[in-house]
């Protein structure tokens, strides 16, 4: 059974004190995770230790990084390597968020290197893909997303790609309040799965969790997560509010 995941992406938000208060408020609200469900908090690098201390030994709850370097060590001032993250017991890293692609010029080729760095160091990449509004309006979103997957993931072995989590985040839905409809999400998730199946076979494709991201809220999470190929969400704005994120965790499929 595929893992169902509610992943919070705090992006560059919250002070340390606000982050602590948010995790305390989430802990205080009733939510349980079934054995196939996980909650993940992708926090800014300096808050990783704090978040791990707050999350403690809670079952199926993890702290993630929002990025890592493609290099493992060396003279790269300001960068953080996956080996550093691994040494802090970080299990997941968000790779290739559209904001990193857009503002930091991260290419599919660079992201392939970051994915390799993660997988070679027992860290799971949450690999983001998704098209802009112009591409959606031109109707070429499937080719575009297929290109992102092919160029950054299709060099991997069958075993390696099975350890990747994919997040489909249409750029036009990020932070805009304009969510993809559940049908649009399902259509793209099914396409992503079929594209993976075309290279790796159906059983590998069926084992990979594909999260939806882009204006997920407590009000739409049940419907979106209820789609057969949607295995949870990567959540920005609504993950910063305890009530909303708890409702999103509770919307995961069992
Ligand atoms: P919003 O949920 O704020 O639209 O952000 C989505 C996102 O980019 C998560 O990575």
C-alpha cells in the first residue's frame, strides 16, 4: 500500500519562537496517523533541531529540509549538503520546488544531481514538478511534466526511483488560492504514474507516492486526497496554521 503523506512546507516563514508554537499547537490537537500515513515538516535549515525535538519519537512524523546542495562537501559557502542532513537524522529533502527552479535557476540537470546525492545517502527526495499557467493554457502540461521527470529521475535504477516521493505542484495554483480541481489533479497524477510505468513498469509506478501541492486547504483536502492517484499533499500557506494543517492530516486516505 502506498504511503499517504501530509507534508508541510514552511518555506521562508516564521521565527524560531513562532515555529515552536506552531508545532506545539499541532501536537495539542487530536490527530492520529495510520500505519500507512506520515506527517512531514519541511522547515528552514536552522529550525531542524528544534523541530526534531518537538516531534520527538512520534510515530510516522518526520522533519524534512527544503533543499540541499548537489555537492556533498567542500568550499561552497552557504550551502548545506545531504550528508550534513543525514548526520542530523533528516530523512526527507524537498528537491526542485518551483520557487527554487524559478528564483535560483535550478535546472532539471542540477536536480538530477541533487536527487542522486539524496539517494546515495539514504535520504528520500520529495521531487517537485509542475507547469506554469502559460503551459497549462497551451495544453502542453503533460509533455512538460514528463520532461521534468525524464530529465531528473529516469537515469535512476528501478530500486532507486522506488525511494522517491513525487510532488505535483502546478505553479498557477501555488499561493494563489486557485487550486487545481480534483479532476485536474487526478488526471495529472495518473499521467505521472503512467509515464513512470512506461519506463519502470506498473508495479514500480504503483508503489510511488505522488503528492499534490497548490492551495491545499482544510476545505478541499478530503476531495483532492480522495482521488485514486493522489497520495496526500505538500502544503504551504495552510501548513502555517495549526487547525488547518491538522485537518489536512486528518484528510489523508487510510
Ligand atoms: P500553497 O499551499 O501556499 O499554495 O503552497 C504550495 C507549495 O508550494 C508547497 O510546496
